């Protein structure tokens, strides 16, 4: 699994030194079950449960972790790899029918395209 | 001067105000944006999985079509479109595998020659702020404005190459030239929660609250942005925040081009100020 994550993301999680800058900066950290530093640690240790975290679906790909990582790891690409492995097996979180109508009728079109691309299989 | 222009899907629907004030303002400043004769959605997000080339094809086709027009540039104002087009162009230019695969899909021979350019850059670098000052019909007279960039315009820095990734000032420079007073606040490049509004509204509500309080506490009377999704999240979510807290004071959220258009004297109806949730008209037209 680690090789698969590396292949899809092009990033080497093993150089992460666990400083926590990503967690301190993360947009979604308050709603994540495991903040980005711990996600990185799970990848380093080869813990398969990393694929089942809520965190990977809360990430809004804002690139603040990527911008600040002192080891130069593109953490957003690692989070994407974890999503992509799920999505390619049909595991998704954003279901069109479940989006509240008050949001669906109001959001700009770009929100629908980006949301479905990131969170739907 | 003419520059090829890609509006993007949202600018032909929910964000017409951004489209019309961008075209109108730049036209008043002597730059005609020429819409591409054919275009599709850019894809909205840059694919971060290395093997996902199909996610780049739409943007690559837009860029290849722009290369057939005169000018060597492609202007686009939506932060998502600008992000995707610029990164796909960077990939085509710097990654030989991406260039080969995308050209195979397109049946083209495009090498990344186009320069993607944002209207903020057009204002500062092509027109010039002094030239803009001379063309103003009115000034904003000390209106306190907080500039909000969000995430897509500025990051990642190496590929976007758009001002500083965490402390950009290009929007502040423009808005100062229009006579506004810039409000410095720490939230200008934090993320509003973006498309998570569809998946977890509580995230967006929390981020919007942090950004708004950060700007309001420093006296902001209006917030400006170039992203239709930031605009929507920051604007609509204030209705939710006001429902929860009676003392919540709303702040209008505008496109920077609406303030530019206002000062350049564009007709009031073309500013489309009536299409926002928090009404900016008392602030802007009463003043």
C-alpha cells in the first residue's frame, strides 16, 4: 500500500520529521479524526487504517500544508492519493441526492464540479 | 490591446457580476478581453494524482485553443480557473510525459507557450496603477476594505508564481489606487472551506466565521475576492451566522472588479450589486 501511495502521489512520506507544522496550519483540523501529522505517521508505519480516516475527506486541498512543510513534502498530493485509492474502489462520501436543496440550488457551478471530482467515485 | 479570455462556467451563470465587471472595467482601461470562440469547463480542480492525465485534458484543450489566437496570453479571473489553467500549462511546459500524453489526447502539438494572466496582473503590470488612477471617475474615499485571496490564486508558489503564497499584496495595491483604505488582517490566504460546503457545511461555517471576525475586528467595511466560491461561502454563510447570533454584524463580500467598475464609472446595473446575499448598495451607493 505504501508503494501505491508513493506512486500515485509522487511523494516520499518517510522523510517527514513529524514537526506538526501541517497540523497547526490545516484548514480542516478541528473536524478531522486524525490531523495531517498523524496521517503522515500512519503512512510511514504502513498502517492500512489510514485509508478509512474521516480526515482525508475533510481536506479541502488548500495547499497550506504543502506551502509550509519544512521537508518540502506535497502533503496535499498524499491526501489525494488516499482519496483516489478509495474512489477507484467506488468508496465515496459525496452523494448528489444527499446534498441539501438549499445548498444545491445556490452554490456556484464550480463547487459542484470540484466537489464531485474530489469526493465522488 | 486585445487579450484572449476564458470566462469559465460559473462566470456565465452564478457569477455574471464578476464576468461583466471584469470585461467592463478592463475595456474602460483600454484592454479588450476577447472570449475564446469555443471553450469548456476547465475541470475546476488540478488533479493531484500523478497518473490522472484525463483530469487535465479539458484545461489543456483550452490552452491549445488560446495558442491559436493572437496575443500569446490567456486571461481568466476566477481563482479556480486560473489555478487549473496555470498548473496544467506548467505541467505541459515542464513535464515531458504530461506534454506527450496530453498532446496525444488533443491531437495537437502544444508546448505550454501561452502565458496565463490574471486581471489583477493585467491592472498592475500591463495597464499600470498610475494609468488607472488617471481614469477614475470617483474614489472610494477611505472605504475600509479587506482583500481576501483564499488558497487557489497563490498556492503552490512554484507553479502559481503569483505574488507571495501567504502574504500577497497585489489586490491591496489596486484597491489603494482606487482610494480605499486597506485593512490588514491575518486571514487573507486562509481557506474558506471551498467545495466542502457540499460535504460538511460546519467546516465552511467555522472557517468563514474566523475570516469574517478577523477582518471585522480590524474595521473592514467590505471584503473583496476574485473567487466565486469564496464569494458565495463568505456571503451566504453570513445568513446562517446571523440566525445563530443576533449581534452578528454583516459585511458585504464583493468581487474586486465590482469596486474597480464602480470607480471607473461603469453603469450601475452592470455592477450587479443586487445579486449578493449581504446587500452592498447602502455602503457603496449611499456613500
